[in-house]
């Protein structure tokens, strides 16, 4: 595969598809258009309107009522939501790792586990004493030491940064390590 193909595959895996929101938006537009068409046909045939005749709709625009303002507010809010869905990329909790021949996509939980393992090994604490979260561009490691045993924060910071640099995820991660001031009793 070409480099361009890999980039396309990796992008598709890291970002959420917008097809569901587009389908919902198109469905709502189709329902609205069908309703307007039914009201126009009923008006043309001289029948009573289902909700609002075309003439009443025009009159409502010229002299707005509480219901008209409410409907306009709902339409504006829906339009803003759809605009945001169109413009903001739907990022999945994933990072890509560089490789010459493969397209590698790693879930953020896997990265958090690896960084947490490096912190745990360097701090010499059990697995349940390290909590790691990974977001788009940041990894946060919280280490709870055992009572009476100091944890060397700079060495834990260096170990986790070294692992993040070795993995080289895209987008790159900044690692922040915090060691809690109070420890817990136990091994």
C-alpha cells in the first residue's frame, strides 16, 4: 500500500464517521419538506390544515407569537447542533504509532496501560496504586505511594516520558506525573 493509503486508513480509524448525523439531518429535512408539501396540497384542495396552513405560517412570520418564537428558537438550536456536528471532527480515543509497513492504531486505554506499567515499575508500587488517563495530547499519571516509602517523581516522570517518546504516538503525548502526598498502608 502507498503512504497516502496508510494516511487515509489511519485517519478513518482515528475519527468518527459523520454518516449517522448526516442521515438524521437529511431525514428531518425530508420530513419537514413532506409536511410542507402536504399542507400546500390540503390548502390547494380547500381542506382544513393539519397543523398550520401556508397563509397562517406567513402571517405568523409577519406578527410573531410565543409559539412562533419558540419554534424559531428550536430550529436555530437544531441548526447550530448540526453545524457543530459538521465542523468538529469526531475524535475517537485512539492514537497511531509509526511503522514503515503497517498502519498501527492503538486505543488510548492501551497507551494508558503501558505508561502506567512504566510508572509502576519505576516507582516500585503495585498496579492498583497507579492511575493513568490518556486524552488527545496528554497522559496524566497519578502514583499513590506506600506509607513510609518515598517515590522519586523525577525518575517516574523520566521513565514515562521515555516510553512516550519511544512509542511516538500521533498526536504526540505530553506526560504529567503526580505523586500523592499521603500514602496507603500495604505492600
